[in-house]
C-alpha cells in the first residue's frame, strides 16, 4: 500500500508503474535487436555462400580468394555473366546489378593496381616470363616530368620487368591507361586499359621487336626467317629454350590462322660489338605483298673494345595473322663502323657502297 500525493491510502505510487513499463520495453527491444543481429549475420553469411561474392561498395571480387583482379568478356554476350579471377584462375557465372557493374567498370584505378592488373592479364594470356606481380618487390613510382599537367606517368621495376603506366587527368570513366611492359630490355607488350577492358596496340610491329645477341648462336645463320606459331611467340619470351623453340617453327609456308613473325639474323660472330637495329617497317600491297624493313648494321671499328664471346645479333618482329597469298620480305641495309671521339662519345661512320644491300625472302600463306 502507498500514499498518494493527496494523502489517500490504498494506492501504489504512479511512478512505479511507469518504471516497470519502461523496463519491459527496453528488455523487449534488446531481445528484438539480438534476434535481428543473429538473423542478419546468418543472412550475410548464407547469401555470401549462395551468391558466390558479396560486393562491398560496388566492388566485384573473386568468390574463391576475394581478389579484385577479375575480368569479364566485355562486348560479348557473356559480359557481366562469365567471370574469371586472374590470380587463382577461378571462373564463375553471375549477373551483378547494373549499378554495381557500372560502378565497377567506371571506377578510377590506382597506377599500382593497373600495373598488377596488366601483368596478371598477360600471365593469364600466356606471357610466362613475367614475374608474379603480387609477390614481386617493385621499385619506382611516379615519374611525371615536373611542370607537366594534364597527365601522369608511373614506372615500376622488378625482376627484370619494367611496367610503364600513363594516363590523362580526366573524369574516372574516361581514363584510358597506356601500358607498356618490358622484360630484360625487350618490350613484350604495349596496349591500353579502358573501363576494365584490355586491348593490344599492334599498329607498328617494331614497337614489340625482340633483340638478342647470344640466344641465337649456332641456331640462325645469316638471313631472313619466317616463323609461324599459334600465338605471338613473345608470350614465351624470357622462358628457357625460347630461341630453340622459335627455330622449330621456321617455315616458308604458313597457314591463314598462324601468327607470323619475321626474324632477321646477322649470323654468328666470334666477338661482341656487332649490332642490328630495324629502323622502319612498311607493307606494300600487291602480288606479292611486300613486307619491307630498313635496318642498320653496325660493326666495331679499330681499337673498340669488344667482348670475347660468340654473338649472333638478331631481331624477332611479331607481324600477326596474314591473309592467304604470296609475300616478299625485304630488308634494306645500311652499314656503319662504330668509333669514339676524343671525348669518348660514339661516332657512327657510314660504310659507303655503290649498290644498296637488300636481303629478300619469299613465303606463302595458304
């Protein structure tokens, strides 16, 4: 029993009922929140298992290892349906909501991400000589010239590989990343990345020409060779037995589906100091189609120090798929002697001849 404010006996205080109701409400709310949290966690875990991946902030990642380095075949019927992880190789099918997919495609990618993305893409495409970008210890970084505005340049180096990433400073969805990849001093790939789609730049095959001085010793005599393979042989550049494998694909009759490359060798020399450099390439339509190269051959002049080892200056040029027909390869040669002036600067002295030296080779694509 209690006493009310007005002194009447037989009533409980009114505040006790309010306190009890408030405690009951709080207890009910706590139970509700606990049940909701458990159910929510269960939903997240279950949906993550069933859906294969749980996009966070619009990102799309591999359901197997959570890697963000994934691709879908853009421009095909399988776009935003068939997916592949470039890290673990896992493949899955899923159509993501349009807003999530659009955000993924149009997102700005940091230069180091583009570096790893490109190298993983090339390794997945068969470029076996490149390092694992996620394990390599990269050096380098931003190399944008001082005072240059409107574009950025980043250069990274690791284990003989050099990756250059250039891009304009524009809206994220309009950024086109220009990428070049070198391995042991040879450019093995040049292309672009735009909205998660890679494309190769094959406008000038000399951009991807591979030079060597020792690998061809005892394999290629002086002359021109046609190489026919199932894909660009530079995909295997840097792997063991590369030049021996190239030699096995020498032919004078390629198929229409073959990837055609041209190899020019100066033959074996007992010392170093002999060089070859292709200066230009042109294609002249006709019958036969003429694939014309201009080349500089340089030899060491008197008194120039050279290595005392056999060398074979050669160059491999990936041309690509050719239509059926007859072809003629021409190599127009200019020769030089290398000497040095009093200040130690190189001087290239042309060797004058009365007649231009031109090497030729005919081959057919059937």
